[in-house]
């Protein structure tokens, strides 16, 4: 016998299911928009058109403050050319995942016959919406850490080559193709810009903007000043910059080591409390006998 709560939940579930089916059938024409995405980065991309159609139906404009911030993050990762496309992809992913989980929650309620099952899946739906909206920020953070890991080595190579008499542009190109990680790829992109007509200073400025990392921005501004003063001045600047970066790297490694040791304290304390409990419980139980 169905209770009033059951009837109400199934009625709401039917509405969400009909909405999902409506967006699915209406949005099928847009399915090919997401074919170019990688499955590893964008799981279940085959149904993102559901969220895309839902956003089109409510006439979402992609102009909020969060959208502007997200567009900047996307421009760093994928370039300004593809910012609008990936902005729509991420929002479509968020809505698709959240709406699909909400629909699934009503099926879980029917199986478990418990309102708690419904609420738990709804929590997962909201968590999925939030998570997929923060992926780009996390990617930029890990990308920045990777860049800083290579930064000191790159500057050392540049300082060595310019000190040996090589002009900066040739040294930059020589170093850029010695690796395939994020920093080297951005250096290669700046070389392509120089070859396509950008002035050397402009290409370096765009390089610093794309890298985001404050230390790299400071480095590019130093290099831009050095280029205007001449190669001899630039060589000295690079040597000084190299020393600063190596000192910064040592400090960063020291901080990471301190952070790791502090994190180890938590499991150690848990183990200590567990051992205390194992020792004290038998002692107190024997006192009562």
C-alpha cells in the first residue's frame, strides 16, 4: 500500500523523468558538439546534450561573475579561441550530471523505500554539480605547480646559453624544445607567435599572461626590460633571476616537507588514541571486578 509520501515522491520523480526525456529527445541534434571531447576528462560526454538543451531552454546567457572567472580559467587551459565552447561544455556537464542523478534518486527511493536514499543521492547530485564546476581551477593549480617545478631549470639553461653569447631568442627556442611539459609547451607557443609576426616583447608578455604564476610573470617582465637594454644586461639579469628562483624552490620544498610532516601527525594521533583505548579499557574493566 502506497503512503502519501510515496505518491508525492513518485509524482515529483515522474516530473523530473519527463523533463530529462524532453531535454534528451530535443537535444539529440546537438550530440555531435561533444564528440571532440576526451572520455577520460569528460565522462559520459555522450549525454551532455541533455544539459546543453536544458540551458538553452531557460535561455542561460553565460554572463555571471562566476562565468567570467571560469572563462578566464578556460582561456589559460585551452586558449581564448575555445573559451566559449568549453564554457558551454562545463555547464552542460554540470547540469547533465546533476539532473541525471536527481532522476536516479527516485529510482533509489523505490528500491530502498526510504527517504534517506533519496536525500543521499540528491547530495551527490549537488556535489557533482559543484565538483565539475571546479575542475578547471584544480587543473590550473596543478599546472602551475608543474610549471614552478621546471621553472628553475629553464632559467638556469637560459642564463647559461645567453652568458655563452647566444642571443635570447635563439636561447629561448633552444630551451623550449628540451621538454614537453606545460612550461615548455607555453614557450613553444610563444615561439610560434614570434614566427607568425608577434614582436618578441609581445610574445613574452602573452607567455607570462598564459602561465598565470606570479614568479613567471616577474621573470617575463625582467626579460622584457633586459631585451630593451641589450643582451649583456639580459645575461646578468637572468643569472640573478636564476639565483632567486633556486632559493625560492628550496623554500617551497622546505614548506612542502613541513606540510607533509604535519599531515602525518593526524594518523599518528589516531593510532595513539587507539592504543590508549586498547590499554585503558582492560585496566578499567579489571578495576570493577
